[in-house]
C-alpha cells in the first residue's frame, strides 16, 4: 500500500480529524488551511508517521511545506525513508 493511501486512511479513521476533511479529498487538499492539522493534529500525525515508517521527525521538519497535503507528506516520508536506507 502506498504512503498516500496509508496516510489518507489514518486521517479518515482518527476522530480528531473528522469534520475538517471531506470524505473524499484530493492528494493536494490543504490539510492545514482546512484546520485538520493544528498543533495537536500535527503531533498525532507525526507520531503515526514515526511509528509506521520508523522515521524521526525533527523540530526543523515541522514546517507547512512538509505537512500541507497528502502529496507533501508522502514526499517528506519518502525523503526520510530514503535517508535511513542510505
């Protein structure tokens, strides 16, 4: 399963994100503007990503560009997983 699909399923399954994201949303849907990823939402998502993909998310990584959408989250995770392989 792709990272995008797994992140989408996580967001849709977590009660904290309900009401902020539509049932079907595009990979470029802005999760931050929608209010889904506030400080608590980012914390929950980072926790999921670190456990699921065995990556470390540092404080310098906590920028909108990395978490704005499914597309940017997937790119960030791929970068991190490639770094750990190298």
